[in-house]
C-alpha cells in the first residue's frame, strides 16, 4: 500500500516520507491510501488518524489467513 499526502490547499499528491520529515504539523495535510500498483484508492482524502486506522485494519486481515 502507498500512503500519499498533500497540503490542504494544494492539488498535487506526493509520496509520504514519514512523520518526522514533514515541515508542518500532521493536521495541516490531507492523506490518502492507494493499493501497491496505485490504481485503486483504498481510503479517499482524510485525516492521518482515519487513514492509519484503515491501514491497520487492512494489514490485520491480510495477515490473518
């Protein structure tokens, strides 16, 4: 899965480098989650907490088999 981010007023999505590399607080950005091939949006534009909650749910069920 690929996590992307952008500033709230910006239009271009970028690959997420990590929380410590962001210039502003996490609340100043929008996030989204895509599949590995970047063809399907798994979580549309949302806050960091909501995207990470869904990411953990997907990972849990993916490794549960």
